C-alpha cells in the first residue's frame, strides 16, 4: 500500500510571502486557487480587479512515498482534465492534465482550531521528481505520460509553481498553525 508522507522540513525551509497582482493570477483564478474575496472583486470591479494585489503564503511541498506500493491517481487516464488556460501561458513549462482534482489541502488554522485560510493542490503532475539511491523513477508527466509516485520516490511541487500557495490576503498578523492533508483515499 502507498504511504504518502509530507516533508514538513521542506515546507518550513521554503515558506515565504509574496504579493502578486491579480493580472498575473488569471490561470490560478481559473483553477480556484485564490480566496473567495478575489472572485468577488473580479465580479464587482471589472475595470480594476486586475490591478489589485493578493498576499500569498508560498512553500514547496515534497511528498514522499514511504509505502510498499506505488501511488496512482484514482481517475483513469482518459478522464484526466486538461486546463485550457495554460495552453497560452508563456511562462509555464508545459501544458498539463489534472489526474486528481484535489491531491492535497493546505489549511491555516487560528489558535482556536478554526480554518481561516485554505488552499489545495490539484495533481497536475504526479511524478517521480527525486528518488532514493538505487530506485529508478517510473512516472513522468512529459508527453501525457503516466502519473504516480513510485515507492522510494518523491513528488515535488516547488514554491514557484502556480497555485502552490495559500491566499492569506484577508488574515491579520498573528499566530497560526499550518495543516497539510494528503488525500490518498478515493472520495476523501
């Protein structure tokens, strides 16, 4: 059975804040990667929404398969969803397919345990980015390749990838807990 483990040290090492104009977040908006006030602003201020700025908590998520079997997406390959937005996005490395609508959730919790900000990671590319010595990578996303995470390998979503953040624009300064949940059970 696959056992996916988040590398919490990588999150702590890479976490930082970035302020970014909505103009540069249009594809992220299509993939529902921003907090709801951003969408309200888009609707209510059609002439100026793109000039507004969002504050993003960015981080790298490294997910290791420490189990005894490879992790594979639940959705059959022929049903993976292609996101049209990235077809015309010149700064993206490649077009991508989502093999799982939500692979992980990222929650910011207040001191009372209430979720005050949230994000998610759609699995646009589950692949073997880094493997232990002696373990051969099996899964790669290039050219509509098979997606998955081999035992002994890691899938890495770097902090500079679109949607690899939590939109914390509306949060006040304070103490919070960051919670990551990997959704490895179908229907979870």
